[in-house]
């Protein structure tokens, strides 16, 4: 009988945004959280986005940082839905719109 091998693939991630001075390692409260589902290939779907408005709105530079973090993991297309409308964002050099 041939030896069986396992292949593990990450298909779900939790994205947490921290304010300056806060961190996951310090177990700080996060300012925003979302679920990222890897759809296969180079696509991901982001859902369940929650932002603590008491900690402020999410600035554009933070959206771009999320885009860059996903790009670094091989994600080239971000899919999302807001108020029933589907939206796609590329993670390439062009900024999110």
C-alpha cells in the first residue's frame, strides 16, 4: 500500500485592524474585523466586516494595507458585497476605487 500524503490549504482567514500602538500579539482590542474566504486560484471573498466607529472610520491607507497584505498572499482579486451589490477589486498596483 502506498503512503498517503496530506496537503493543507488555507481557505479562511480573519483580518483584524489595529490602531497604532495596539497589536494582535498584545491582545489589544481590534478596531475592525472581517472574514476572508479564499475562493481558489487568486481570488478571495471578504464578508462580515465590522468596524468599531468609536475608534474612527477606516482610512484609505488602511484599505490599501489590507489590499497589499492579501496581494502578498497571492490574492489578485477581492470580491465583496455591500447592500446587495457585488463589487470586485484588483490587488495590483492600481488603488482600490
